[in-house]
C-alpha cells in the first residue's frame, strides 16, 4: 500500500494561476487523512487548507476522485 499520495491541479483564469493540491496520508491511528490545499500561485501561503479523516482507504479514494472530477470539469489540469 502507498503511504502517501499527492495530486496537483492547476488552471489559469483572467491571467491568474490557481492551484488545488490533494494529499493523502495514512495516520498513526490507522485512519486516512485527505488534505486539500488551494490558492493562488503568486502567494506563498495557501488560501485555505482543509483536513478530512476517513476510516477506510476506499472512502478516501472515492472522495478524492469526486474532487478531481469536479475540478477537471471547471478546467483544472491534473499533475500527479
């Protein structure tokens, strides 16, 4: 099993580069963490970081796939 995974989605709108980064990790307590970070490429700090915990890898994978699908419909391109 992979201990951690990271996907980065990017798009440019009105000459502004935006990113959406999804990172998933296995925790010490046998849970799975999905960390969602997004913001502008020109800023050093992200606009927001959201952390969600899941009891199974399948539920984390389902949520991650839903987010990637939604963002790609909005024009983001996936790197990762």
